[in-house]
């Protein structure tokens, strides 16, 4: 009986195992079928890549018509501009007083004339220039292209040509306000050339290597054009002698067969004993011999109140302003740590410098959001000063002689972003502001206000982002307004905001007929659970909400800007919609720590750049995933370039269980390896202690051992902005931690390879392969549609 029971028990076990095995096999088949089904749904084909490519800017921008650019106000109050039309663009002239709009010249005849002159086939809508000017009472037009200057009848029937050799090179020369001369650098000294005669005059004589005049080098960026500011009467130049004699070098080597070429230039880093210093000078030209006057002051650290260079993109000296009569120069000196700003005024004749006022911040001082927004008013002995001392960017009126505050001009929980014009006669300021109106706090509006703070007036009422072009002399301005999901309208208004005439309303019918869709604006809460964050979501045009899509988080962490960029309409925002077409949900948001809101908002991760706004990026994705069931929060990728390369690598290293895949380009992965002006502004001056430095909390190499997911890290080998060693230190740490990763070093590329076809394909491929778990089409080639 016992034996029988035992046999029965064994039989039961065997039967149970057979049943289990059968169920397991059945479940395996079911899982395989489901997996195969899922893989079939996840398949990404060459046709998908072609559809994605069709959403890139080069394929969408030409489908938007009636957009306006290259605006020029004429002395008689009329306006010329370039307007997109089917096939290209045409030029128009508008008279706002009458509402009359007509072609600026005869495009068809001019195209025929130029075709004969250049032995090419030109169309009326594809003329080879973007700007022109009138001459001889608008009976002629003048323009340049391919090194030749053209002067043509307005009816386009005849043209005269001349060499453009006496015109100036905007990449290496600075044109005077009167248009008669240019300043340029030769052998470390500043020179001047008369555009009519070609005569050259040496302005300085003691410049030498690493101690030259008007040198345009900030380490991370350098140009041939000088850094200077012409006086309004073109008789004086404000500039400096840059001292970099003890600044250490940066070195890069080209990739080539045979001997390589060495690039070596001065590039200071945070904590360096010696950084760029500038000795300010004024050059007086209104005499037989140029007179160089050195200002009576100690050298300044090469800093400005809003950027990481002392020069604007065109080489204009920042934080300096001549009086309207060219008799005095106001300028701001900035401390090495960016916390202190000192406004001073110099006498160009004697070099005497007087101190007007100083301001200090606990973190960093800035003098505007869009641009520098302090103004010097010599006639009334006043300064209009921009400050965030109240937590918001506002204007203050100061007396120069006493340095005392006369009155606060603007106030409230909103921002003055940029002063556009100061009407000294009527004591009115025109400025762009934000956060004051309902809706998206990043939308910019035009306002005017009295110097006394009275009569604050909104001049652009539509809830949208506004771009304006003022002609205060004739009492008008153009206003182009749009949103990310509504196309632009351009109107002319008077200085009370009344619409005078509509110039154009963009036509996107052809764009939408090709399947285009706008990104979806959204609002979520920040990490604090209270602050609103604003972003954009890109979904596939063939979105099936019953399916589940992996998420891609594009980011640029700032702190000087955010991820989203302009809040105006655009037919394409990089390749974000293109990536969405491959079966992703792409999201971007401006996190805490970026500008445009309050000072407190901007200061969130001062001294801890490793934050990168990532806590806000993650909570943004979590909130959106709760709203949209088609977002798969278990498959999240992250990507970005430059600061975004730093932040995306940081994301996958610091949050390895959230971000599964990262594609990172040209990142400044440890800001001890990046330019001094950047790190010392946002992280603070380098301080070393027993347990490390205050820069350790932002160092990606220190987190290399955390890597779990898939990382593609890339850099250009000749990146003079963020040198490639910034990536190689991460690579070295990953190797030391025995981590698998992928790397692409692009030979002889600089900083801007993000949109290069090969890099774009590798980015697409990487996310398709590792987030959608399918093979991308092999070696897809762009431009074959």
C-alpha cells in the first residue's frame, strides 16, 4: 500500500511537470508571438526615415510663405523688406501712412539682366542677394554678391558693376558709423583704412604677441575682427590692449596623412592664476596723428555683464556706450566672479575715469535678459540701470553726479527683458518685457514707459511672442507675432500700439498639406510642486494613442538659455519632429536654473552645475506620462549638444534607472576643463579643500561607475569652443570603471556638427536600436528624396 502510494505520488509529480512544461512551452510560444508582434510594430524602415527627413528644416521652411525679414526703414518713413513667396522670395516697399505696398523694383527684368551679366539662369524669386539699398531717390538699387558691387535701375533693365575690393570685410573689419572707414588688426596693432582712397593708417604702435590691441579672443571663441566701439561721430574708438602674456595655452592637432597641424591659442580655465586682462584705451582720430589715451585705471578682468566675452558677435565692445555727442564714454567693469558690476565714465581727452555706482549680487550680476540694457544719458546726467535686485528684472533711474537713485522706473513680478530705445527728448523708454501678461511667461511684448515710471503702456496686445522693428523718428514700428503653433502675422503700428496696416500673414497651407503638425505646448509643475514649467511635445503625425511609444528628452540646461528656444513659430525645430516620426515622443522644457523668469528661478543650481535642471526634466516626463497613456516611461532616452551633451551624459550617469539611452555631443563634462568665464560665473571661483573642490558636484567623470544603459558620446577633434579633452576625460573614467559605451570622434570637426548628416543618422539609429529594440535601415543617406 505504501509502495503504491509512493508510485502514485511520483506519477502525480511527473504529470504535474509535464503539464507545467506544456504550459511553459505554451507561454513561451505566446511570449514569442507577443514579442514578435511587438517587434513587428517597432520595426523602423527606410520609408520611415524618408518621412522623418521630410520634416527637417531644409524641407519645410520653403513651404511657408508671406514671412518677412531684412526690414529697413527709409528716411521718408517707408519700409523695405524681403518676403517669402512660392519659389523663393521677393522684395517689397510699404508706405504705412497710406497702406500702399508694392514691389521694391522689377524682379523679372532684373533677373533677366543679371542672368546675362553672370552667365547663369536666375529667377525673379531667387535673386542672389538678401539685402539692397536705394540710391538716387529710389531710381536705382544697389547690392553685392560674389565679390561684385551692382548698381541697377529700379526697373531692372541695366546694371553697372564694380569691384567690391574697397568695401569692408565684416569678418575682420569694423565699419565706422559714417561708412567711410574701417578698423582692423595687423601684427597685434589696430589700423584704419579709408574706404574711398584705400589709404591705411596705423593707430597703435606698441602691440605685441599676447599683448595686442582689440584682440578678439575669449578662449572658447576667437575671431579676426577687432573688438571696439566707434563713437557716433566716427572720430574716436574705444577699445583695449589685451594682456594674455601669462595665460596658458590650449592645443589641438588636426587629423591628416603625414604631418599634422597644431592649433595653439590662449585659453584660461577656472582657477588659473592668470586670465585675460584688458587695459582700456581710447583712440582719438580728429587730429593729424592718431592719439592713444590710456584710461587712468587698473586693468579689468575680461568680463561683461551678460555674456562670456567682452565682444558681441559683430565685434562691438560690450558694456560700453558713447554719449550722443561722442564726448564721454561710459562703461561697466565686472569682477572675475561676475558678482560685482562697476559703472564708470571716462574723459576721452585726458583718460580721467570717474566712478558712478556699483552693484553686487550673491550669485551673479546680469544687466539684461536678451541684451545689455543699461543706458548712458549725458544730456541729463542720468543712467538707466537694469537690475534684478527685487528678484525681477527692472529699470532704475540714477543721477550720475551723485550716484544716487532718482526713482525706480518699472516694478512688479515681471521682467524688462531688453531696452530697445530711449527717447531722451520725450523721456520715454521702449522695451521688450515678459511675464506681465496672461499666458506663456516667455512670450515677449513691446511696452513704453516714462522715465518717471508713469504711463506704462502695452503696445502689442496679442497673446503671442512679438518681434519688433522700431522707427521712433516717424512714430511707427513693425510687429511680427506668432506662437509655436500659430504662424506669424506682421503689422505696422504707431507708437500708441494702434495698427496702421497689415504687411503679411504667413501662409502654411502647403506645409500642412504635406502632413506637417505643430508641436504641442504644455505646462507642468517643477520639482518644487508649485512652479509652472513650459515646454513642447512632438508626437508622430501617425500617432496611435492605443500604442506605447518610447520617450526622448531633448535638453539644453543653460544656465544662460533653455531647451525650447524661441517661442515664435518655426516650420522645424532641429530634428525633433523628425525623430518623432520614427516612433518617439520628443519632449523639451525650460527647467529651473534657466533665464527669463525670476532671479530666484535662475539661481536654482548656482554652484551646482551638475544639477542641469534634470530633476525638473524627470518630473516633467512623469507628469506627461500620467496624462498620456501612449508615453512609455520605462523607455526614456536623453540627448543634447554642448551644454546638452554635458547634461545628457549627466542624466544617464546620475539617474541610471530612469534614462536608458543617451546620445551626448560636444559636452563640457567637467567645467574645470572649460573656459574660465563660464565656470566661474555659474559654479563660482574654484576652491580646493581637503575632500576635493567645489567643482566636484558637476564632474561627470566622477559618476562613470554608475553607467547602466547605452551611451553614445561624441566630439569633434578640432572643437575650439569645448575642446575634445572634455569628452576624453569621461571616456578615460568609463574605461577605468570597465563600462561599455560607444564613442564617435569626428575628425577635424569643430563644435557645430550636431546637424551634420552622419551625426544625425547615428543619433536616429542609436535611439531606434536601443529604445525600440530594432535594427535601423543600414546607412541611410539623407538628401536622396
